[in-house]
């Protein structure tokens, strides 16, 4: 029997025909499935654009807030973020922000439909933030990357608008900076009364530094600036730095050198990744280190306070690996305790003494608390009365005294000047 005859015989067999038909259908279905999958992959590669935003990225929170305003209105599956906002009246308002929950969502942006997939890895933690690892993936038709650029830029502008007129505080946690508390209303720089000329001198120096980076570059000078405010406690050092940050439109990054677990490497890393447009504040620098000229008994009293070495701090401030485009403020109550190497030019470029109240400060504070037609004369009498006691008084004492008599007539305040040292 020839092969042609044999195949003809098989074709007449109904069982073989049914099996061959089933095989053909299966093969055809598999081929169609593979073709469909290949088409999807080809479409995703060449005709769709995808953006993945991990939770560690700075734009992640911006994007979630933007989705609160844009995407959450078009989805039925939400998660909530509760925050508290203090009003000017002093009342605290509870605020609920609805964000698209974990899962898949769709919303329209500029006539383009966007698929949003928010995923959460329950078994994977972000080691720095201590929360489950999350990502948000945006997918849209087209090849224009500017679509996502516009979304991220809108999200950034929205975040900036929410913080407009406020000062952000950051603290170093682990190897990154974390926002501390709620944004604070900017404090007017005029509300911190320093002795005549000091505030203008510091503010002018900061503004000149910020506006002239090319001057430093052309002369090969590291583009960084260090300031030291020293003087007795309660005289306005920290308050002035807070007000100065608001005036410059900067945030404040507070670093505690006495924190246990803070090493030289971590300190250097935190300074290198500090938020843009921020004042790095090292408060009470004298409590972190002692002068190398002190006695062994004095040094032993500080032993074990921290793990940051003095040489490590000096290298972070003015070493080969130190960062640029940075403003550092240091404060201390005891200038004589600081090592000369710490406050030399290049590490501290401007030193200002913030001391007890002068007659100028007392008069200006009086006029701010008790404005009126006779305020200037009464302020001068008040300053003369305070100075007649021949005692030092800090701005904090003056303010506390005025707060105690905030509803009294200025004449009552003049008659009770001696109470400043008794409250």
C-alpha cells in the first residue's frame, strides 16, 4: 500500500478525523493566544508608556496628594489619610484625604485615560520608613513622556502651594531626613527683637550668599556658609533662626550631635542628602564636644555622650568630602568651651553675640506689645526703669512679663517692673 493510499484510508476513519480536528483546534487556540500575548508585549513596548514611582522616591507623596485631588474623584475604592490642621483661631481641624487604595484604578488626564496600579508588598518592608514597600505604576497609550512630566510637575506645585507661607522642620532619622510635625506658619523676622543691626547683618549676609553662587565658583571657593550664634540662654538664638528661615523661604533641618548611634559616616551622609533650600541647625554645639585644650577631668565628663568624633565633624563641615550649597547654623551658650578649630573661618564665617537686652531692645519690645499714641514715651520710661535695677534681663524674661500683663494698662506695667525677676 502506498503512502497516499494509507493517508486516504486514515482520512476516512472517523476517530482519526475527530482527533485531528481537536488537535487542530487546540493548536490554533494556542497560536492565537501566543499571538495575542506577543501583540500585547509589542503594544506595551512601542505604543504604551509606563511610569513606576516607588515609595522611597521624593515624588511619591506628591503623587499621592495629586491623586487625592484628581484621581480619587473618579474611583470608588479609597484609603484614607487623617491629618490635623491648626487654624488661625487656635482650633484644630481634622482633615481627611481620600487616596485611591491598593489595586487598579482608571482616571482621565488631558483627554488621556491612565491606568493606575497601586501595589503593596506585605512581606517586604522599607527599612528606612518601617512600612510595607509600595509602588504606584501609571500606564497610558502613547509615547510622549511629557505626559508624566506634567503630572509630576503639577504634583510638585500642589505640594509647594500647600506649604506656602509655612516653614518645614526636618530631623535626621536613620540615613534620611524625615519631616517633623506639621508645617509651621512663618514667623515674621521683625517679631524677634535683637540688638540694633544684628538681624540686618545676618539677613544681608545670607541673601548675598544665596544670590551669588557664581562668585564662589569663579574664585574656587567652596560654596557653603557657616554661622555661629552665641550668648546666654533665652536671648533669641533659636527663635531668630526659625524666623530667618521663614524670611528666606527655607526649611530647617535639625541635627542632634549627641544622639546615640550617630556616627561620622552617618553624619556625613545626612549632610550630603539634606533637603534643598534648608538651614542645617546644630544646636548647643558645646554640649557635643569639649575643647582639646580642656583637662582630662573635663573630658571624662563628656566621655560616651556620642559616637561622632571631633575630627569627623570638622571633616563634614570643611573636609574633602563635605558638600556644597549649604548653610549651617550653630548655637552655643558658652563660646569659650568651643575648640578654636571648630569656629575658624571656613567653618564659621560669621559669629554674632546674642546677649541680654539693651535699652533699644526693651523699648522696641514694649512698643510691639503695647502700641498706642504714648507708646514711645512709655517704652523709654520702661527701659529706664529696667536699667535702673542694674540687673541683666533676657528677651525671654521681658516677653514672659508682658504675657503676664497682656490685658493690663501700660501704666500698670510701668509700676510693676521689678516683677520681671520674680515671675
